[in-house]
């Protein structure tokens, strides 16, 4: 009868495993491979900063707080899109408004098994809208009546071998000014400069307002991984005097327009692993604003009016970053921009963990091995605390017969039973809660490491060995979670059996519960837990044998 039950139980385990695999193939959330789709320009301009002042009022009140004019007419689409390629960027510029309507990142494949397909950060088509816009509004701005139509010398630009910088110049002309919109790209960099050179060709004063913004619809994050749990932030953010890193969610923008005046700063839209951010001049005041417009979310800034005397020339503009959340580079670009790598409230633990992981990766060249070395280091740091806990549990195993005698003697008197148990704990110097300490201490590290694996683009698609091709997503065959469950089962066997039968049954099911819980966690996180369990089992076994033999 016992053999039959065992066979049935094993059969259920195997069947459940294959059912989970089948469910994951059919319904599991997979990474979306977003190959480029031909850009489809929109027919109307609805994006310039929304304002209420007239052009005359703007001319009379040239200040940061002055609203910007938007009398935009419908914009006709242009078929002559401009394609630009550097060593790290492939992007498309629409000459209507000079918008960046597509950004591909060839250094970051869309999927592990499609290395030749670059990740699509920005696009404007039937699938998704995510673009970077800038322009000149106000009294004489070239975009005040709708996006200006620019011309360029070519429709194909490429950073040549040995060339460190590439400039793409768009030009347009009004009855008062000749305007050049200049995009400057640099080798190996995701940061570009977008500047306007404005020459007043009239006999009157020219006045306009520079603005820059990001526009995105409510489509899902294409870089979202396949694990369950806490999702990476998708929305807008900026830095302010009050908050170094302030989130402005899409829901906030639906509730009403966002507006704030800040010196320097940046305006960004974030997603998993990647971001786009406008970075204006750090020594000037800028009005940061955001709003929801017809199913799209717009976030950016505009400046105080620029006034140019007759015959004079001026330049305005900002920098635009479109690429991965690489902390070191972001910190160089603007103050607090590196905080967009959001490690949550445990950042003070996560940041050192990331630094240690990076250090170990620099030594071994494999993120999985780096996680193992980090786990060993963390285990060494808590060695004495764990040893104290394991001694307490070993002592409880040793006095288990005495505990059973007390239970049999005072089982009907719960008050007396509790008193006698506490007396025994005191005599034997046992902490009944000592076994919880290692788990309690590990939980903050565990959660912080979760965010490091989730938010650090360096670990995106980072392989380990054999079947683990990406440490940042779940184990495709659930092998690591099953090993973790087995190691947890072994560890539970080393612990004393709880005196309460119900508690004992619950503890028996803990490895199963944790295994199910870990099935969709990032493989790197499960690897950490497996290695930690193996080290804990070794330490606990040695301590238990020492005490039992004493």
C-alpha cells in the first residue's frame, strides 16, 4: 500500500511538471520581438505644448511662466524619411517637424534567439507610438502653425569607419528667419544633441519658444520579461528640487496636466531596461510639463522665449538620450539621471550588490558565476549569525525527546505546557525563534537582488551555462526551481520537527510552496537561492553533527 501511494505521488509530480511546461508554452508571457515596421506618419499635429495665451501676450511677457502658443494646423505626412546609422543607433527622422520616429538599438538584440534583430526602442506605426519631438513655437516659431517641413541634403546618413561624429542638418525658411535643425551623433554614445540655429533675416525682432518632449501611447512595455512578480516602472519621470527622482505616472497625466519650473534637470519616459530622456541646459530655468492627449502621453519641457534682433543669429536646443539604463553613463549626462535605474526602497542594499556583481563579472566574465561568488560572499558575511541559529535548531533536535515528554505530560493543560516548554528552552539555552533569523536576514538581500536582476540592463540576456540563456528571465525548463525545492526539503529535514502537528504538516509543504513560487522568478535569483541553500545545508549539517556527538 505504501509503495502504491509513493508511485502515485511520484506520478502526480511528473505529470504536474509536464503540465506546467505545456501551460508555459501556450500561455506563458514571452518576450515580445519588436522588429521594425514601416513608419506611418500621423496626419494631424496635436502634440505641441497646450497653452492659452495669444502671440501678442507672449511677446509682451517674455518669461518662463508665460504660456506657449499652439495654433497648429493639420500636418501633411512626408514620404522622404531620413535614416541615420551610427555604431550603436539606427534611427529615422521625419522631415515634417524633424521628429525622431524610430530608434533601433543594434547592440541589444530583441531576443536571445534572434541576435540579428535589434531591439526597437521607439517607433511610430500601427503597432505603437513612441517618438521624440522638438520645435519652435511662439510669435515667430517655425512650428507655430503646425510642424515645419524641413529639407536635408540626403535621406541616408551613416557614421563612417574612423569617424567620431556625425551631423545631420535639416533646414527650413520662413519670411522672418532661416532655421537649421542640427542632430549631432557621436561614436559609441546614445546621447545626441538637437540644436536650432536661427538667423533672423527680417528687419524686425524674431521671437520664439523652444520645446522638447516625448510622446508615447499606452501600449505595453515591449522589453518586459517573462517572470511574474513586481513589474518595472513604465511611465514618465524627472528630477526636482524636492525629489531627486520623481515619477509622473500615465494615470497622473490622465488626471490633469503636470507643470513645474526647475533649473536644469531632465524629462524622461522609462520602461524596462531602457529610457528616453531630454536633457536641457543645466544652468537655465525650464518649464516641465506633461499631459494626456487622445490616448497618448506627452512629457517634456519648454523654455523662456528667445528674442533675436534683426540680422542676428542665435542657437537653442537640448540633448536627447535614447538607449539602455547604464548607470555610469547616465550619471555623467545629468545629475540624478542614474536614479532611473530604479532599485526601489532597498536601493541602499541593491546598489552595493550591483557593484559587487559587476566586480565579480569583471573577474570571471559570466554573470551566473558572479551571482554564485556574490552568494558565497553574503553567506560569509552572515556566517556567525547563521551558526548561532543552526546551533539553536540543533539543540532543539537534541532535546526533542524531553519536549515530547513534556507534551505528553501536560498536553491537556496548554498554559502549563507553555510554561514547561519555556523553562526547557531557558535551561538548554535555546532560542525557539532562532531558526527564523537566517530567512529574515536574507529577505531584504533577496528582494534587493531581485531588483538588481530586474533593472540592470547589463544582466539582460546574460547567459549562464547549458540551458540557461538569460539570467534575467525564468528557467525555461524549471530545473533550477526544482533543485531549489529539493535543497529546501533537505534543509527542512535538518531542522527539528515542530511540536504542533499542524505546524509540522505546514512545514512539510513549505518546499513545495516555495518551488511553485519560484517557478517564474528570474533564473539568476533562483540560482542565488540554490547556492545559498547548499551552503546553508553544509554549515547546518556540520554544526548539527557536532552538537549531537557532544
